[in-house]
């Protein structure tokens, strides 16, 4: 799941290969460890409040919900509070450990799994709703996002729904002017990120993240998505049922399984 700053600003699209995606995920595991506290239910409370009314309308008591790239579980707990049986998956071990600790403190029954959503068995016709939130799509090249769509379609029950939150990646560049350098986090360690290069052949861009406390740096690739990209990628698998425009650049699209 994307950090708060990335949620507001970032997005992406492209074709990529498996080795590139794996390398990006390895880097993300380290990056998310640095900024782990941004992903707690407490830190994400405003974001949950923003999406909450729209998501609550999609959930019924005893529904089975799959929370993809769940982070530390803020939306997983939200779905459970609305009566759902929740399975939540994230590839970063630190995220899942934090989520499991929060679950114990809450006496929550959410099942948190540390796994890759592109390889883990999601089952067949198991879920009423699959959620993919926090602009996490920008972590995935287009080929991987399409693959995730196929896996989600398979995992959903008949008339199941796929809810995708994302940020229009072109808006931030054209309307806002993307910052070349920015402080990602001040505490407990100062983390900065610096724009490196636009990758037109991938419809993405790379950034350099630096942990100023340790001197470590990581290069990370994000992919630019717009509403047409997201909707075309899901075409043939899902019917676009609802478009919720949360702001000038932020969208929640709800797709119905065909």
C-alpha cells in the first residue's frame, strides 16, 4: 500500500518483466520498513474516513472480503467492523507483522497473510468483494496489473465486486508540477525522495529514496495510470459499475464481475 504522500501524488502504467517487478518489490520492502508508521490504522484514519462511506455501501454482514496489498490493515479492520470476514495480503513482512500485532490488540479475526498477490493462491469464487486501495496500482507495471485483474476475477463470486482506488498520474505532472525533491518523512528517520528520470517506454518514472540516518539509498520505479488505463485494463473481465471521484485526481472505481 502506498504512503500518504504517494497516495496524494503518485500513479503509473507500463509493460514490465517479472525480474523488474521482483526487484521493485525487494526495494519496496526496505522502503516500507523505513516509513512503516505511515501505514498504521491510526496514521491512515483520515484516508479511511474519506473512502469509508463508499466502501461501506459495498459490504454486507458475513461477506467475504479480500484486501490486496493491505499494508498494516487499516481497511481490513474497517471491513471487519462492517461485518465482513476478511483476508488481507501484503508482500512486506514488516507490514504484516504490524497488522498482526494490531489484530491481537483489537482481538480481530482478520487473516493476514505475507505473500505476493501475483503468485499466492487467491482461490476460486471465494470473495464477495476484493479491495485494491491506496493507489497501490502505481507499484505494478501494466502487465502485472492485468494479471492481477484476471486473478481477482477468478477469486470473486458471481456478481462480486472489485474496488480500485487510484490517483490520476498525469494530473500531478500537468496540473500540479511534480516536485523534483521532497521530504517523505521527518521522524523517526529523515527520508527524502528525489526524481531521477521519466521512462517513456514504460510509462513510468524512477525516484531515489535516501535514508539520511543510515546513508542508504534505493531506486524505485512507479507507473503512471489514468482513469482510461485502469478501465481498459479491466475491460472484458468486469463491468464498470460505479465511478466515485474523490477529488480532481483521486478515484474509486467499482467493477462488477462479468
